[in-house]
């Protein structure tokens, strides 16, 4: 048995909890491969979920962090396209089998190991997800829902009182479910992820509090933030209304209830399904929903389900969506006799059923939370802990723990009323305004738990001890110490396990709180997921009120300072809160009391009022009459008339204002209407498009011979390096950092300036990309005694923020630091349907897990309808102006240096300047290495391109012979996706360029730079010979309170790599180490980047002071 | 005295006072011997043929004359028991305390008809099981989960490896499937099937004090039977006898029609009825095609 298999199976914690790093670090390739063989055999023949998944993650780690970096691991294109397809289609076993065969035949290879790492990791997560889904389905109380496949088999019936109309008021009763949200007092290092609970139940514990909230200063008293209302209606349909999303849909067909992407009401649909009203077994039925309603409610009747979230935006870290789902499910269950009582609280068994159905609902809707997220269903303060699986549990024999945890409510004898009061008097709860996707964080947590990496495992043990201490302090009632402890938890275990959990914004808030309040600031409380959204600050009660106001002011100020650097979705808010000692509570309202929430009527009443009275159903007429009455007499309904006015008067002004701003912006940013109209016409006529980006299939694409690429990896002659050093001393080199893009993949379309994102803590401080490049420059400049000139290219999206940032550092042109503002922008277009279809159907995409994939496919149809309605190929203007325009590709960023006079100013400042090192803002390892400069000098090439050996995820083209010509080729231009898999080298987009040769190909010389018309003519001439690529990008549209929609838009770009095809611009290629050439494109890469030593490597290139 | 004699059952109780079922038992059917009879008459004949000679009928006080008129032929064997307040099923049984006299008794609901393939007496099997086991026995039937919302349903375990007897552990009135999955799974049942009351019971005298106690605790509330049966199961030996016979709830949609068809198909009119039905279908198809 292999050492690692022994670790997995050992019953002794000291063996089982060993870190894989300590074992693999000293192993040879043969030993590592031996371990892989054992693990592979073991994981295939093992039924135990934990064993299987840990083996898969061990295999991933060996390939990703060890085999890939061994000197004997070869490069070259060995991974066939079929493997890529297998992985995209989630056929991981097939991909692994194929890759292992190649490895067996050809030996160790970087491409193969990177692909194996990817496949093992994804298979690990898929295995986990499937197990969670299996457990949700087989939870007792839910089984029947998957068996009921036809309306005639529907077993539920609404309670009699629900279908009994009040004779006088003419209303059906309304069930109103009011549910508090949950706060997590312990954080416990994400121990509420399902897998941890199922594998390490004793380590899965949280202190969870149900709270009511209101926005401080805006509302009077905290109330349960989540509400669900349900009532019978006189139509055989299901009507779903979300008052906070201002959205309403009427379901008439069962199939459309299962389409979660066609509107904003996926959560309500999931609730109807997960509660069993239309059970999940009916998915796929194309039948009128009235067939179900006939049995469920009664002939000719239907029901209406309304959701309301009171002023909590997305990203609050208060589990709002799970709580809302639970609230809606509870209301549905009450109506259909699935709870003992129609009103009041729930009994424990019912709460557990609601929790399991909320998990089911999240799975159906393609989202996911933790197992503590339904905590608001329970009352007050409770400890939620993982539970071992026992015989009879569906998990028994498969995992150590159960899917569902147990909830131990802490009563007043456990935590006194005084302590509860003190906690409320000390804690300031805020929403910092950031809304981020925590999915990648949860994956990282799972991975780290499985690998038991020394530092992280120790942190988890510490967090467990902190939990015990915290629970103790809560019993003792010492809130000051509790604050110290939550701060210690955040600074220690939480930040150790996931460094990315904190950010510059949070850190600055904590630091300012300490500075301002000194010992009266007791500590920061990390609420869950990631910081920046929902957070807690614990103060001495004496200063709490002052601190509340100060925090709001400080958060707004810091948001303003950082809003281009970090993804804010809204303005920060401070909440008032109160512990809710009841948990979810239902009220049955009858007669004239049977009204929906006020916001419901502001949404629905205008539709009714627009109709003739004679067209209204008797029920609607009665309801309007009742509304008229209560709007004069009853509390909050008195606002109804004014709210209706606001809604019914068309709000045209705002729209005009927005269009005007966009057109002003276009004028200010060098937008060429003529060029835009030409591109638009070409696109509409089908002469350009995604399919047309591709080279014809007759073009021969081959992998270059290995001697065509200079091995910068292996040691080069010392003389080259010395020449490079000499050139640096003479100031012959300048660095050009391409920073015009917004990093759509990095921020998922949030529109921040990627260069300014403080993504990692180097030397104790959060640093952004710009800081890193400046620090590398600082180090080189110090080593060679002369400052290296440095240009950051910008665009309309990035310029002012970057200029402001650089100004704040006190550096400028006098220090050799330049900004080169963009001179070209494009206006985004609504995509053509054929391009969208090509994008989704012809280009490879990762198939998601079953339910998410269904969601994605449903969404595609919705988006196609959207673009048809908006006008295919027409201007995209329905968003913030800055989200409507786009940078036109990095090709323009070099000519811009000529056009905007930057190069000229640089030459004036430093006539010795002869070479440029151009690189992407996210290529953090690219540094002005004298050896590389010397290599470029010695080669005599006009341009030297840095390439790296291709790994699995390096997609987007590379170095190829195209009909015999060695050049870079864009992935977009390859005749088919398979061609890329024959290419061994990937383009890092780092170029060493000889300035005079660059000018020459543009038909210019140094002396022409002060002649703008000559420069413009040269650039336009060259631009015509460069291909334009049509691309589909995803753009976020923000609305409501932190809500975001993502739309595909069409834009075009020209890329610098195409310069390598110019016959009179001699280009050479040098293979560099991966750490130098790799780019950070997605936040999810960060963890691997830290773990594989890349972060440390970059740190070594920098001088921070 | 043998075991059978200790548990001699010579009284039967039929309840027919519920607001929805007051006159249902007077619906007329053609029985398997081609005789036109009311549902109640068919039931009483079955009871009498099981060796029972006294039948109590719990009715709404206003209905006594009507029932008396219809049941003249059984004069002397019948006792009409008025339920003066509509306080539920359990209360209806409680009204018969005096009539039952502290003895075990057969109980049927008035709006059901019970049949089997062979035409044998359905109640007799339950009576024999009760006498054999000397305890309360209720007839139960495997029921799909989609229908359990219509019946009293039991949680149970198999009794001494007998093929058709179960020890009742829990009784719940009209449960929803989620609850049933948690509490009412019976070993050996098919997935999604539960044991539901068939409508034929032999109750031990212990039931009435339980009902009485529950009634006293909340004299104005509706008194169901299921809670009392749950208590009976908790405190005494109480078995369920699984039956494959047919039960027809004539209060349900088409209940009477189904009962009529089933009755006719077990008697001499079987061929006639089948031919008539077939003829009807054929003609209907023909007309549709024309």
C-alpha cells in the first residue's frame, strides 16, 4: 500500500491528518508516479466518499504542484483535443484514462500533468456535489416528491380554511410567514460547507443567531427581514411575485415552472417545487398547471406566492436567499397541511424538513449555500453542529457525517437575557457594499481541508478551539472578550486558510476603527463567505451610537476611494438589529386583514387600475375596494396612494439623461462613428462575425520545430546577460505595461480597474497589480543604478483612476513614470443571434453540473429572445455608459504611444531609449530581466516574443507555423479548436521590441514623432492590415439593491500578436519559465498561484521600499 | 370457556351522523343477488351474518324517523343512537357508550361498502383475528402515498412473523407523505405504500375510557378517533389485519358507481353488466368515428 493511501485509510488521526506536502516534497518522479498508481487504483475501487475524494485531491496535488515542476517533465503538445472535450463534457473518467495512457507511452509531460490535475480536481468536486444531491433527495420526508410524476398522483391538498373565502370581505385568507435571517457569530472557517460536515462532523460547528434588521436611521424598529405570503386565487394558475425584484409571473404550464432562467423568479419557483406543491418528480411534464391545482387547491382555483426582502441587498452574508427560500417553502407547507399548524412557529421535525428542502431548492435553482443558512428558521441563538451518520441514514456507509446538522437552541439559562442585550448594544452590523461570488472560496476551503496542509490544518484546529472559547464567553456574557476573539479568529485561522478573504477595504475599516476608538473598539466580526459585504464591528456600548454614524461615513469615504479597484455593488449601509427569539413565524390573516404586503400592491394595483372595471374579476374588484378602504385607515397602507403615483407616472427623464451621458462619453473618448457604422453594417450583413474570425480550413497549421524557439529556460551565455545589464545601465530599456483593459474575467464583468485591484498581501500590505510592476521596476532600477522608464497604457475606463492612484504615490513623469491614454474606443452592440449560437454551440464550453447546466441552457434561449427584441447588431445602450463602450484590443495600445506623444516625451527625457519590454498587466512575473534583454539584443530580431510551454488551461492560440510562416496565431483565428491542441507553445503576450524597428514598420522615424498627421497616417495604414476579431463579452448590468444581470454583447478587437505575421518585422521566440510568463486572469487562480510558489517568486522580484 | 368465548363479539356499531354522511347510507344499490337495497341494509346483513345480533347506529337526532322507516325489517335488532352535537367521529362512538356496555364491538363506518372477490363476509376475518388474539384489531390495506391523505394511517411492525398481522405503533389521521416517510414506514411495504384503515374494526372496551378522557379535556372541541386509537395502541395490544378486499367510499366522487359495478361483477349479473358496458364503449367509439 502506498504511503498516501495509508494516510487516507488510517484510523489514527496523527497519520490521517498529515499534510501531503511533507510527504511529497522529497520524492523522486518515480516515487511520485508510484504513489499516483496506488491512489488511482484505490479511488476506483473504493465506495467510501471520503476516501475517494481525498484520493482524487491527492492525485490533483501531485500533478499540479510536484510533477509539473520536475526537470524530467517534458513539454510539447501531447494532449489530444478529445481529452479537452471529455473534460468540458464532464466525462472526467474518460479523460483520465486517456491521459494516463499517454503518460504511460510518452513519459511525464507538462500538458498531460496539467490536464490530469484539472480532471482529478473536477472529478473530486463532482463526486462531492453528486453525494450532496443524492443525500438531499434521499432525506426522509423528501423521497415521495421524486416519485410523484403525474398530477393524478398528487398527494397534497390545501387546508380547508385556505380555500374558504370570507363572505363579507370577499378575500381568501393569507398566510404570512416572517423569517429572521441568520448571523454566524463564530465564522468557524467555513465549517458549514456540506462536505466538511459530512466528513468531519466534529469539526463542523457554528454559533448561529436569528436576527431581525432594519436600516439604521431609515426605519424605526428591526423586523424579520424576509417575508413570504401565500393565498388562494380564483384562477387556475400559479402567480409568483417578488416585491423586491419588482417582478411578477403567471405560470400556466408545469414546464415553465421548471425553467429557472426565463425570469427573475427562479427562487420562488424552486420553493413551489421543493415544498412539494408541484413536486420535482414532475419536471419535464408539458401539461397545464391547472391539472395539479385542480387536486391541490380545487377546481378553477390557483394560488399566489409573494416574496419580500426588506432592505437587505445581495452579498449581505446573512444567507438572505436561503432564508427566503426557507420562508417561502414554509408558507407552501403550511397551506398544504405539511406542518402541524397553519400559524405560529414550527416544531423541530418541521424545521429540519424546511432546511433540507431549502437545500433541495438551492440545488434545483443551481445555487448553493452552507448547511447553517436556514438558521433563521430556528429561534434565537443556537449551536449548529455536524452529526455522525447512523444506520438508517442515507449517508451511512458513504460518509462519516450526515448532510443535515443538528441544531441545539441556547435557551436563556444558557445565554442570559442580559448577555443578549449586551451583544445587541455592542455590535454594529453593516453591509460594506461589496457583493462577490464566494463559490471559488468555498472550493478552496474544501480543497485545503482535504489536503490537510500544515498551516491550514493547524488554523482549522485553532478555529475549533476558538469556537469553544467563544461559546464559553457567550455563556459568561463577556462581550469585550468575545470581540477580541472574533478579531483573533479573523486575523488568525480565517485569513490563514483563505488569505483572499480579507481585502484592502476591510483592512482599512478595521485599522480606522482601531485608530478612532482605541480600546473602545473591541473587535471585528467576520460574518461568512468573504469580507466587504455583511460584517460586524463590536464596540464598547458607550460609543456604539457614535461608532454607527462614524462607520457609515468611513465606509462611504473608503468606498469612494476604492470603487475603481474593488467590486462594489452598492453604497454601504449600517443596520439596527435585534435577536429574534421566535424563528420563522406564520400568521393567518382573514377577512379584511387578508392583504398582501404594501409593495405587492404598488406592483400589481397599477395593472388592475389600467383595466376597465367591467373587465376585472369579482375577486380583483373586491380587493381594490378593500384597498381603497384600508389606504385611508390602516398604518402602512396609508402610503399606498403616493407610492402608486410614483409608479404609474412614466419615468422618461432618467432615461434621456443616461443616453445623453453616453453620447458625451463617446465624444470625449475618441469614438469614430463612421468606423462604428461600418462595423455594424458588416456585422449585420454577416460579413464579419465569430465564425468569420477563423482562418479557412485549407490553411495548414503546424507546431514549430523545437529549434525555432530559443530556450531562455536553460542557461544562456553569460555574455548575453552582461550586454543586457549594460543596456540597463545605459537606460536603453523602458517597460510598457498594458493596462487599458478592465479584466472582465477577473471581476466577472464588474467594470473595475484590474490594475488597481489590491489582490494579494505582499510584505504585509495589500498590493495591486500596478504596485507590483512598480516594485519590480524599483528593484531593477536600484540594481543597475538608473531608473527604468515605465509606461502604463490606459483606456477611457482606466485612465482617470490610474492617474489618480499614481498621483497619490507621488510619482510622475519626472521619475520616468508615464501614462499613455487610449485613443480608440468602440460602442458595444447587441449580439447577432448567429454569433450567440456559434458561441454557445460551436465553441467549447465547460458543461456544468446537471442543474446548473439546465439553468444555463434555459438562459441561452432567454438571451436570444432578448437580443431579438432589442435588435440584433444594434447599439448596446441600455446600461451605465461605461458599460456600453469597450476598449478595442491591445494592438492599439502600442500605436497610442506614438499617437498621444508618450513615446516622444520618453525619448526627449531619455534619448538613449532603444528597447521596450511590453507586457500584460496580469503577467506578474515579467520583469526587466537583463538576460532576456541580452537575448533580444543578441538575436538581432526586431521583436522577441516570450512563450511558455502549454498547460491544459492555456487557451487562446499560440505559436504556430501558418502555411509555413512562423507566427503567433490567435485562438479566435484558428480554423477549429482542435488545431490549438497541436501547438506546444502559448503566447505570454510579453514582447521585447526594438524602438527604431517599430517606428520603421509604421513608416516612421524618431524625427517624425512630432508630426501628428504623419503618425496618424502610418498607424491607420497599419491598422487596415491587421485583422479585426469579433468577440462576445459578458457585461454586468446592475439594478435594484445589489442585483446583477449578465448580458452577452458583441465587440471587436485588434491584437498585437498579429504583428508577428509582418514579413519585414523580424520576430523571434523565446521560451521562458512559467512563473515568468503566466498571467493571472481569474480570482480562482490565486490560490494555486500562492501555493505553487508563484507569489513568492513575484515577491522576490520586487523591492517594496 | 375457550378463547373465542372470552372475546365474544355480539354488538356492532355503525356511525352515520357526520354532516357529510347523514343520508349516504340510504343510497340504493342493486346487490349481488339482484335485490335493490340501501348501503346500510347491505352492511347490516353482513354484520348479522357474522353472528352479531345487535347493531347500534349513531345518527343525527333529526334523522331517526327516516332511518327507522328504512330499517323496519331489522326492528328489534337495531338501536338508534343520536349524536346531539356534531363533535366528531370519536364523539359519535362515545355516544354509544351505554349501548356498547363495556364489551368489545365491531365497528363500521356508514358510508363504506366492503367486498371481496369471493363474496365472503369481510368483517368476519377481522372478528376472527380479534377473537384469536384477544385484542382490538383494525382492518388495514396497503395504500399508495398519493391517497393516504384520505385515510387514517398507521405506523406498525410485523406481529410474530404473521403474514397479515401488524402491531400498531402509531395512528395518524390523513397524514401528508412527508410525515408518513418519517413516522409511518412499515417494514416490508413497497416503496411509497402505507397501511391505511379499511373501515372495519373490532375495538376493545379500553377505547371508550380513552375517548371519554379526551372529551373531558376539551368538551367543546371536535373529538377525532385517530388520537384515541393512537393512545389505544400505546397502552394496549392493538393489531392491524391486512386485507386485500375492496372498500368503496360512497361519499367520494363516483364512489356509489364504483361500488355498484363491483357488486354487480361479483354476482350473477356479471356477464350482463360487462356486455352492457362493452356495448356502450363500442357505440361511443363508433359515433366518434362517424
